[in-house]
């Protein structure tokens, strides 16, 4: 009808086309050398995606950094520190809060024995890693679109059939599927049709409100309230439904900042449940005192990357690092 307003779908389609044009121009400028790429002395390995939402980048980065460090390679993670109030670059400590450095950065710092640096400017973060810790390998958490820093390897995770997806805001893609041509390795996550390499996230154990551990057997036959604020909540809930007797789902927005009012609402919803469960990434955003009245019923699920091919990727990175070393410096 003449004079009618365009539908929200038509507006999203238009915005997606504009967004796609901007992305193509930006990538073309980098490819042609008009936008400069800054190289750093360390071997830079990016773990990223082209999808909005959770694909498993953080557990992948944790597993990769752990594997490289176990080989005696001085490794550091540089991450954006999404929603962290502190300006980077900041060396993340276990004593930081998620409001200061972001939930993902804090989880990595509390889980790993390698330095974690919060730095939206990945170049500055990598330079700090090199200067302060002598890192020879920098793992970029969510670095695929941060093209200003040169990298030796791009690892891109996919969790859906991206060739059938559309760009934001009409769809779920940060870049078109053709951007995967820049990747050295594409890894299919969470049961997606393999692109050559495949990996999954598997539950390992439970973490108590006080930081201890408990067996997954604790969940057997239990009725639970499960809550989270992550990019792909369905995957978390699905893992629990394969273990527990009954799972009630409660999903907050991705990266939601919990407050004591949220804890009160969760405890109210948990009436009649045997246990309350969340993710380890959510746990770092929660004050333990909020759930002190249900310490024996409150747990977080720890997950880990399950990928036989990870060692092959680490072999490749180690080879690059050995070639990069200057004689006399190790």
C-alpha cells in the first residue's frame, strides 16, 4: 500500500546489505594494503568465528594455550575483555571482578597458568605480552575480525551451516561465509557438519560455590534449575538434559551482569528443585554470598574441549615458533 512503512524484516535486510558492503570494503582495504597490518615479534594465533554468539572460542583458546604452555612454549592470551570497565591493556588477575575485566577474561585468568591480557587493541596487548612476559606465542581470543594485528594462523570455529546464514542484523553472521577463505583452519563445533576438523565441548566436573570440585555423578537422577547468560544456552541445557532427570531452563541475555536481585529470583525459581546449575563462565560473575543459603545445592558445570586434532594444530604452531626463534635466545 502506498505510503505504508517498510516491515521490520525489510529494514533488517537493508541494514544487512549496508553492513555487508562496509565489511567488503574494509577487508578489501586490508587485502590491498591501504589499511596497515601491524606485525609483532611473537607468533600470533587467532581463535575466532564469523557468527554472533557462542561457538566455543573461550574453551578452545584455553585448551590451545594450555597445550602450547605444556610444551614449554611461553604463551599468553590476549582478549578483548568484553564489557570490562578497565581500560586496556590490563594483565588480568584472579582477584579482578568480571565488571572490571569481563567474564571471559576472568574465567581464563582463573583457569589458566599463562598470562591473560585484556586489551581491546590487540596490538597493544600483544606488545605488552612480549615486553612483560617474553611471550613467544600470543593466542588471540576472538581475533578474526581484528585484522590490524598480523597473525601467523587463523583458527575459525563454526557452530552452524554458515553458508545458509545471513549477515547481521538479518541473520547471525559477522562476516559472510566467504571470509572463511582467510582461515588456516576451520573447526566445526557442537556437532556441526565437519569442515575437515571437528571438536566438541564435553562436561568434565562440577565446581562448587567455594571453588571446589564434585563429580558429574552428583547430577544423576536430579531435578535441576539451570540458568546461564551465554551465547548458545541451548547447548548448555542440552548437556544437562543428557545427565539429569529433569531440567528447568532459565536463560539471560549473553554477558548479563548478575545482581543480587537476580540471585533472589533464581532461588525462588529453584523451590522444589534438587540442585541449581550454571556455567563456569557465569559463576565468575556471581558473588558467592548470594547463594550462601544453598551452598550444597549450587554448582557450575565445567566443560573442556574434546578435539583429537588439537595436538596437530599445536605441532604446527610449535614449528612456527621454533623457526621464529633468534639464535642465542632459546
